[in-house]
C-alpha cells in the first residue's frame, strides 16, 4: 500500500521510439558542428576568429596541442658576427603582440643574393611529434624554409633537409605543416624578406609550435 503501481496496459517503448531517441542527440551534434564551421568561415579573417580557434582547439583540432617554447635565438651562421638582433629573439615567443624579433634591413628582398639566409631557432621543452608551426608577422610576400632537429644546431648543414620551403607568405598568421616530424627544436630560415620597399627587415611577432 502506498507504493508505486504499474499500469498493466503500458507497453515497452517500440524499436522506432528507441531509434528516434538515439537519433536526436546525433542530429544536435551535427547541427553544432555545421554552425561552428560556418562561424569559422565568417570569423576566421577577423579578431573574433580567435573564439572559433579556441573552440576548435578544445575539440582537438588546430594541429595538436600548444607546446612549450623555452627559448628563441637568432641564427646567422653566415653573417660577419654570426648574430642578427639576437637580443630581440626572445620577443618572438613572449606572447606579447606589441613586441617582435626582426632581421636587419636588406636592400634586396632576396636575402640569398647576399648569404644563404638568416633565421630564428625555437627551442622546445623536449622532443615532441610536431604538427604545426604558427607565425604571426606583418611581413608580406616573404619566403621561409622550416627545419626540425633534436636540438638547436650550430650550422645549417646540421639541421639536415628542410621539411618545407614555403610559397610566398602573406602578412598575418601563417600555419605551416610540420608533418609529424619528431624533434626538440625548429628553425625558421628566412630566404626572402618580403615586398617592403627600400631597405627592410623580415619580422616575426610571435611563433608557436603545436604537436604532441
């Protein structure tokens, strides 16, 4: 007495009802994914796109997890003093968009007419499987080669073959595929300093590495 009662006429949910109940959450997930994709297209070119980047990263996208860059050094093995604004190199990994590392000014945009190139080395907190290099820069129409090694090297030959030599890069944020290469250091080797007229540098405001 006073306990729950069971309606003898009640029947178990049909297979169709169970199937519909399972389908609804799936549809919701698909709708959310499509909405995020549209938002990314609409916002990707603006500052508001950072919101989409955060959501994408939380869902496991974005070329892997952000890796810790423990240091940055200028790399100029072919220069007269083997250094190029080395005191500014840490500014390329300090997380501050108001600071940067930049090369010296070059009259000819093709740096290889003067020397094989000049670069910036990013040292990681250990070896990782590297997925993506991200570079923020105001420099337009510039070209870089990207190398990966176990640790920073003292000669260009020590880095081996480049993973890639980019097509001319636009200003803004560029994402470069590191193809899952395992390593603890990344070299951004600048071959062409871009289309700025006159004597001009190439500039890296911030560099980030993603992987696992």
